[in-house]
C-alpha cells in the first residue's frame, strides 16, 4: 500500500520504472516481526489488522486508475513474460506477482 502513491508521479512524469508488488495479501513482514518480539501470541483482532484480503485489493486497478499500465502474474512464467514486456516498453508499469501467504 505504501507504493501506490508513487505511481501517480511515475505516470505524470512518464518515468521508465517497473514496479513489482509481491502480493501475499498480508503484511507478512509485520506478522513475522510481531512473532519475534517474544510477547504472548497476538489475538485474532490484532492479527486481522495485518490481513490485506478483507477487502481484497486490486493493485492493477489502482495502478491503472493513476495511468500506469498494470498486469497480474499468478505463475513464474507469467511473471517472466510480463516483466520482459514491461522492460521492453518505455514508461511506467506495475506487475502484481501473486505469492503464497506467509505461514
């Protein structure tokens, strides 16, 4: 979510930037850091704050709404093809790479 606001600048300035979002539908790094604190396990309400699946975010729609062409890759071959295409075209692009959730 922190990257989204930069996409508007990428589009406005027609920057040759390809943004890749590794989408696991959660703030997995924050979950891992919370577990490392040594504090008692977080409750259901606290863990739900780190979940990005309710509501589900459409990173491609957010990017396109700011004028950045976007695609969603669900497999490694799809990602490779989309990355090749994005790097071959001038201007900004966003690729949402779907990855398994952190467990």
